[in-house]
């Protein structure tokens, strides 16, 4: 993650986050010791230059926008869906191997 800077005004920070999200750039807000000041980060390093360009020109075309809602969902679950899909695929593979070995044993 790369920092876009610190913001003392939560309304300004929310406006920037909304703008970047609307352009497909997910951000993360890290609140400081005093909740009135926070640092805003671009979550995907490759989008940092695009984020700066959007802040200068809201019509800037982002090179690789992402679905921000999906990105945030994945971040909250820690990619759990991907892990579960991989686990199911591994289980199916192991069951097939066991079935082949059992069949080979009984029909040998």
C-alpha cells in the first residue's frame, strides 16, 4: 500500500475515498491516535499513479480499475473463498486417487 497523505478533515477524506472507489481504486483509511486525523492509502500499488491522476483530474481513465466492493469483501474474508475452493478441489482429487487405488486393488 502506498500513502496518499494525511487528512484532518473526515469529510474531505470520505470524499476522496468515494471518488477513488468510483474510479475502481480501493483505499484504506488508517486512523491515528486521535480519530480526527487519518492517513489514506491506495491498496493496490500499481494504482498509485492513477490515484494521483484522478485527484488532479476526476475524469482520468484508470488503467486497471477493480470492483472495489468485491476487493473489500475479499480483504475482509482474507480470501477465504479462494482457500475453500482450493480445499474442495484438493479433496475431490484425493477422493479420485483413493477410488482408483481401491479399484486397482480389488480388480487386480
